[in-house]
């Protein structure tokens, strides 16, 4: 049934297309060259722009220059939020190299426990929009980005790109095709569905903390 | 969903007298308009992006067959499946079938306007599935058993008090007892209730803002993160999308994304912009085991070849609703079906039939604000006029209106007679109005003068004034 519909729909499209003038450009060319549209100007130091826009998107931001410092900054932030020192951590060479004090309980995604705080590393950050890009994998399941109350994300400074299109270039250069889920995340979850009043923490994270790492 | 568009005039009357609705609309109006304005002020490239977006749509639509096939091929390569639905019934049948095959009992849904268009919830419920909307606005109207009244803010017509009442009626009892006084109280309770639904669902159904032919990805923008939880936690992810949503590449999608959030909510980007490609990879922890895309035609392949083709450029941002004086006065429910406002007045007659929907095209002053703010530059007033022409041709106009219009046209085609009559009429009205300068009642225009006065003509006609100023010469020659 569905395949009959497929043929019928495609035939109807073809008929309609033939009625209309053809736009310029071929499909092959477009898919090969992937032309970029007009790019909004992003001026100045990428890190400064990124921080500016992260703050505008209701994130908090910290810096760290060593794995130990990442740990310290996280503990500090969790204490400020009155949150427990317990976190679910995705695995990456950088995050794995953090030595945690005994006071902190750290779990791997495979443990699948409590999601109240998660710690992950971003694939890259986009200065234009103040966003972090997350790719799903066995090391970093998508649910970790959406289930916690407190979402902590580390990004390495050299992985800040200017425009969204630069992130696409990196994905193409460094991965084998698109992952199951690619999330561009810009601040905590929010809703304005009750009287247009913006309220953070709709279904996803209530707080988002970004640590920019540069050693 | 049954359409009630024919009763727009009656529904509009009721809406205008509904104080709660009027308060909610007044609150919403300024917010959307101001936020969009502020966002555009921050983006000097907006006009360039608009031109680029139009070019992307024109290119894609003129190769739609090939791009859809490319998309299908890429979805299959990444382990997903594409299903084609010619009409709402077939789309629902496919979705219900996929849920049955998965032995599903509970289905969570992200907001999908195509889902509303095809009446998906009714079909799933008729198949004994438990369906939960997870976008907060959609959840609210699901509890209220109402259709959405806005394409991006479905519950914009509901006040905080009304939402609290709904929550009390549906949740309160054993688990929830806290009073719901503030917006955070309400949002928090919804979060707790829906968290359990997310975790317990077998199938997640979302819409798509775009389909990427190059990669076989479906793009979804949300602020709440509900779409991502719906897509990521259940065993099966079904995407419902209409065929015009396809764009060639991620780069093309990016151009549209830059316009979408700014035009919709005034954000430069939504909190979450996600691209789903296939089911979970074998080594992944979490993620759906199955990924299905249901492509819905429902008249679009025909629109592609007729006068309404440009309506397929629409990216469903809602800017035309937010700037429409008619929508702003009567709200979305008056339109009687899924899509309200200017874009709805064009789409509805195409989808439910002109005989049922033509009154919507009449309910416009053709002021042109919708076209001016549309990020895709869709000539909405022209398309509305197209409906008017067609309904006149089809004889759908009321006999009295039709004969009056015929009478007017007969005179308007005789300029001398027309001017002579206008001169006489203005003088008469001027005299009747006297010193007051306006008329309280005008014969045969009672419904117009019942809510306002008619300013009386102040002197001669426009043509007479023009001729005086230009010494009888016509500048156009």
C-alpha cells in the first residue's frame, strides 16, 4: 500500500514540476558543493563572543586549565547550587583524566543511575549562537543532555567555531557520517507556554554550566 | 479533526465578546511582535537571508521528487525507514500500524502541526493507545480537549488560572496537592507528571522542521527539550513530516534556522536544535531501536503545480499570525481548523475544500502585514485573493453579496457614471452628517456602524481633487 502511494505521490510531484519553470542549479552540484548562505557577522575573539552569548542564553560559565581544575570548578559550582556531589559522567579522554576526591560520587553512563547532574564534553561550541554541539555515541548517550536538573558541559577552547556551518565542517571531517542524534544546545530547557512567561527547566535541564578548557 | 471553518463569522463574534480570550490575546500580541523586532535589529543580514531562503525553497521545490528520493535513500542507509502517505487516513494508518508492530501501549508526542492536520491523536486513541502530548502548550490543550489556537504557542488563549484549574482537575488527588499559584508551580508540576510519561513510553512521535536530503536527517527545534526526550527515550521514534519540509543540505537548513526562531519567538536560536539520523547505532547506550519517517502529501503535490505553490515555502514560524489584525482580534479557534491566521486562511481551503473554507479568505483586510513579516516572503494577500476569485468562480459567494458586487462592478466599469454617482453620494452623506461630520447609522451597513461611526465625506472625490491639483492631466500617461 505504502509503495503504491510512494509511486503515486512521486508521479504527482513530477507532473506538477513539469508545469513550472525550473530553478537554477543542479542537484548534484548542490549536494557536492553545499554552498553556504549569508553568514551573520561574528566579530572579535570567538571565546569572548561565545561567553557573551552563553550568558545571554542563561548559562553560567567557568574556565579551567587542567583536568584537576575542571573537577574543582564543578565541585564549587555544585556546592553553590546546593546540589549533591554525585554525577553521571560521559567518557572522553579529558573527562576520564579528572581525579575526583572521595567526596564525589562519579558514575558512568552504563551504570544508568540517577540523572540529577550530568557531566559531558561537547564536540564543539558555536560562537555565533552561544551553543554547544553534542553528538550521541556509546560514550555519551543523548539522554544525558536532557534528563538532568544540572547539565555541565566541558568544551575545549580550540573547539570553538565561528558559525554553525563550521560545526558541520568539523562533523564531516572528524566523524563517519551523522550520529543518531546531533544536538545544538543553547542554554537550559525553557518554556513560555504559560502566559508567555519564560520559565527555565521545562522538561530538560534547569541549569546549564559550561566549562571552557584550555591547558 | 472536524473542520468548523464555515462558521468563522459566528465564532469570531463569540471570540470578540470573550473577555478571558481578549485578555490572553492582548497579552500575547505585543510580546511576539516586540521580541521579533528586537531580534531582527540584531541581525543586519536578515534581508539577505530572506533572499537566500527563497532561493533554497525554489531550488528544492523544482527538484522535489529527486530530493525526496535522495532523503529516502539516506534514511535507509542509516538504518531507518521511510513511509509515504497520500492523505491523512493513510498517514494515520501507517503510524498506528508501526505502534502495533512495536506492541506499544503508551505513546509520547512532540508538537507536530502535521500530526494535527492528519488527526493523529484521534487515530492513535481509536487504536486503544495511550497518547500524551509533551510540549507544555499541547499538553494543556490536550487536557482541555481543544485544538491548538496558535501554531507555535498552542495554548496562547489560556490564562494561568485556567491552566491551574485544568491541572487541579486532572492531576490533583493522591500525588499532587500543592496549590498552583505561579508560573513556576505550573511548569514544575507538568515536568513531574510528564517525566514519568517520557520514561514509560514505548513509541515517541515527533514532527520535523526540516528534512535533510544529503544526510537523511530530520531536524527538530524546541525550547523545552520535550521533542528530544520523545525522540530519545522510547524504543521506536516516528517522525511525521510533510513533503515540502525537505532541503538539500545542512547548510541550507542553517539558513532557514536563522530565520525561523527569530521570526517565531525572537530568539536567535531555540534552546534545542536537533538532527536525528537513523536509529541508535549498535554500540550506543540508549536511543531508539527503530526510526521511521512518515512523509505526508495531503494535497501538497498538487499545490506544487498550481497558483498556491509559494505556500509550500512556509516554515511555520507564526509571524503572520502574530502580526495579523484579524488573528489578534479573534484568536486561533475562530478559524475552526488546525492552521489559523493568514497562513491558515490560505492552507485551510486547500486542505478541507474551498466550499468549507472560503470564508477564511474573506476575513482579511488584505493589509499586507503578513507578507511584510513573512521570513519566506510568501505573498499571502495575493493567495487570499486567489481564493476569493476561485470562490466567486465556483459560485460560493452568498447570492446577495454576489449581486451587489456585480452591481458595483457594472458601475465601476463606467468611469463617468461612477464618478457622477460618487459625487452625488458624497454630497448627500456630507449633508446628512451636517456639523457632526459623521454618521451613526447607514442603511444596509448596520453591522459596520453598530460598533463605530462612519466619518462623512468632507468634500469632492479623490479624482476631482487630483484633477484640480494636476490641472486635468493624468500623470500616468
